[in-house]
């Protein structure tokens, strides 16, 4: 009787141990896979393991390569077109006559709004003139040392005017000039491939827009001036 009981117990223990070993054996591959799942995998596993790990790795390499390409592009000489060069020349010439015009407004004008506009012109074009000289030197673009004969004639006309006459001449000459160059700035910024020209166009745009507004604030700009600008900037 005792021997029979002992035999039963032994049989149960053997069966239990065997079940545990089978369970452990069946869990081992899953446990290994889980451990290798986060980017480790097994050598030669191809797409096995944590699938996104391979994707992220390739994405990072691609992004790094693209960043290097962009850096290489920036380090290469950027093109300077004839339009870019003409733009720099125009900005330079504008400062050469509009700064003196702004200075004349302080002595010859009778309107405080005109004097204020003159101050804006002196400040804005002084900063643009410094920028254009720096950019022209960097890009190797020759720029003039004097305004065009037409621009010099405008300055002479203002030198000979006083009071209300000066106010009217100043407001209309400067509003017409700024209106035409404002349209040109947009064309240059839209087409240029040069980072310096893009920066310059952005600064010029902000400056000219400010000048348009202070000139219009004088209330002296004639309808004929607006019509002249519209004709000049309308695509042919």
C-alpha cells in the first residue's frame, strides 16, 4: 500500500517537472525575440527584429546626406544675374538723390508731414546705401558714385523751390520714384537665386513701403502721379 502511494507521488512530480520544462522551452524564443526587438535583432535577420529601427536609421542617414548637400550648395558661389546687378545699381542711385532730397525737406519745406517724410528718407536710404555698398563689394558688382542726370535734375528742382511749391514737388517726385522701384523689388525677390540679393530685396521692400506711406501721409500726392506709376509698372 505504501509503495503504491509513493509510486503515484513520483509519477506526479515527474509529470509536473516535464510540463515546466516544456513551458520554459516554448517561452525561450519569444523572450529572445522580445530582447532583440528594439533595434538589436540577429545578424543576417534582414527585416526581422524591430522593423522601425531599420527605417529610422535609413531616414537619419538620408536627412544627414541632404543637410550635407544643402551645406555644399551654400558653400558654392551663387549666381548673380544681370537683374541682380541692375537692382543693386538702382538702389545705390536712389540713395544718392533721395538722401539729399530728405535733407532739403528739413530746410525748404513748409509742411511738417513733408519734413517727417524727409527724415524717413534720410534714415532709410542711409541704411540701404551702407548695405548696397557691402553687398556690391562681396558680389563684385560695380556701382555708381552719383545719381543719374535725371535724378540730379530733380534735386536741382527742389533746391530752387520753397514752401508749398517745394512740398508739392517733393511729395510727387518721391512718391513716383518709390512706386516704380517697389514693383521692381518684387520682381527681383521672386527670381533671384542669390541669398545676399534676397536679403537686400527684403530690406529694400520694408524701407520703400515705409517711404510710400509717409509720402502719402502728406496728402499732397496728385492723381496724375499714381496714374504715371500704374502705367510704368503695368506689364507690357
